[in-house]
C-alpha cells in the first residue's frame, strides 16, 4: 500500500499539558481516596518542626512521592509527608516538609501544596519556619509571631495567568489582591493571648525572605535590619502570597534557630537549625495544639 494511504492518528487528548488547577484536582482526588477527613485548617511545618505531625489523631500519612504532582523536598529535615486527621477535634492537613525555591523548584511547584490545601477545604493556614534572628531582643530558641513580611526573593508566586477558581472565599482569586493584613490580626491576637497563658514569650516580628541557599552576609543583615526586618528565612512568603490570593486566613510562627549573620559572632549551620527545633519541640507543640481549635473557630474581625 502506498505510504500516503496510511492516515496519521489524531494526538491523544491525554497528551495535552495539564494546568496547575487540573494538577491540583488530581492531587486532591488522590488524597480523598485515602482519607474521609475534610480538613479545614492547613499547617506547614518548617525545618526541625516536622515532629509536630505526630500529634495528628486517626492520622493518614501520605508521602509526597505518592501524591500526583507534589514536589519532593531534597533537604534533610523536611520529611515530605502530608498527614491528614484531627487535632483537638479539628480536621487538619499537616505538611511535614516543604520545598523551597533554592532547591531549583519553580514558583508554581513551591506553592502547589498550599494550593492543594485550599482545594482540600482549608480556609485557614498556619505556616511555621526556622528563621535567623535579626532583632537583638530575640533569643536563640525563641518563638516569634510573624506580623508582616518583606519579600526579597525577587520572585512572586502569584505570577502567570490569573485563575479565579482558586478562591476559597467570595471575592478572592483576583489578579491584584491586598496584602495589608497578610498575617491575620485576629489570629495573631489569639496566638499572643495563648502564649501569655502558657508563659511562653511570643514577640511579633517582620519576616524577611531571601532566596538562599547561602546564609546572609553580616552586611546584608545590617541592610535588612535598616529595612525593618526582625527575622530572616528562605520560605513562607510565597505560600502566604498564594494563600492570600485564595482568601485563606494566615497565622505565621517562626522559630529563631540562630541569630542572623553578624548579630552574633557564631557561624550558622543547618545542623544547629535542626537541633534547636528538637530543643523547643515541647513548647512549640503545646502552643500550637492549644491554638488549633481557636484558630479553626475564629472568624475574621
Ligand atoms: N538565614 C536564613 N534562613 C535561615 C536562617 C538564617 O540565619 N536560620 C534559619 N533559616
């Protein structure tokens, strides 16, 4: 038969690239195949704080590797599992481990899990991280409530075609969106009151995000201090940006694992960051556990 008589079959539909929203649909479909819980609160655990996931009751733990399109952390200390269950009767989805832009991930991947948390049903988000202390009144091992942030990563996770379907709240999901109360004043007040009750110091501070992975130079830290930063870290701001795009209410907590470069004479190393996490685990756990039902019940002022 002559060659021209063989028609070329049409390209199969499956080869069309999926957009991020469709990828998130596949991820949450997989998650809901494995749990009956519909979480209302998402919690992202930072470096050294991953053990908090053990607090989840009736837990279903799903390694990121098993969730379609979920990025996997390459950093030691970021376990990489999603734990769905309840804490204090509140349905939660806890991320033990996150990915960072410095690992080479695109912005869309860095915030993909946050997008999925929202799609699972989380209208509130607690983000935690390890941070360097710039404010000299902070001490190593202290907890700080994030009041605001400065994004110095040079990237913004909300770039690209706007997708209004991400909204979890009426009016959210817009191209341009407000960041003036990115860290919910209501949730910050709850955290402050609960910390006081527990006798745990919880000052507030401005978190400045850098791309990393190098720690900062002392000159950079002096510059950041002049800009109004109290804390420095390599995560959180992108998750908070997309959380606010979707209309989630956010509480942010930092653990000061080290004083930032030049604030103390000591060199900074990742082992120390992890070790401090283990040391304050008790305090962090009891504060967060007590806060979860309050955060879940809170209505924005
Ligand atoms: N700088 C940036 N990120 C960090 C630090 C720091 O000093 N400590 C923990 N994460």
